[in-house]
C-alpha cells in the first residue's frame, strides 16, 4: 500500500465513522458500533507499520475465516435469552403499572442472530388481580393493546385469556 492509498483509507474511515455516528441512534448498540469502528480505524492507521519494520505480517488472515474470528453460538443464545427476558419483564412491568398484577406471559419467539423475533404472546389472566387505576378497570382489549405496543408487535399475535 502506497502513501496516498493509506491516506485515502484513513480519510474514508473518518468519513464512514462520521456518517455512522450521525445515523446510529444512542444506546448500547451505538457504543458497540463506535468501538468496532475505532478498532478498524486503528488497524487502518497501523497497516503500513509492518512494512516499515520489514515484517511480513498480514491483517487479512485474522478476518478470512481461518478460525481467528468465528461466530459464537453460545454468546448469541445468551444475548437472545437476555433480550427475551427483558421483553417479558418490560411487558409485566407495564401491566403492573396499568393495574394488572400476576399475569402469566408465554412468549413464542425465534432467535434471529441474537434478536428476538416474537411469533406469539399468550397472556393468562386466570390468577391475575386487576385493580382500578384512576377509577377505571382495564379491559381485555386494552391489555391486548398494551402487550402489543410494549413488545413492538401486532395485536394479532397477542392472545389474552382466562380473565
């Protein structure tokens, strides 16, 4: 890699980092993406160093699938389980806030690369205690809507029964 190519690579990384910085919303994912871009930027900056030191070092061998960088299914499953549990806790917390205590949720979902893809949510109200909030008792349709909105899914895949 010649000097002009190296400078263009650095400039390209800076521009790409700024664009990603503008597009990606704040949060945990933002921090991870920023970290990855910082790491790649360091690699781009350090790329000509082995040639300067007369070393025969190739960064590409770490990224070509020879076992150096590998997909960890156990980690993916752990992240999926954590996200599924957080979704369930968020729904239960919202139902409790709206006066529905002790509802039992059953979530059917699929692990799509560590993300939860919800196929169906059953809300069992057979042991639930429903209290009036602000003088109003919540209806089954409202519970259906609360669960769907909190989980970010359609009302058609939420089934409320036992009430």
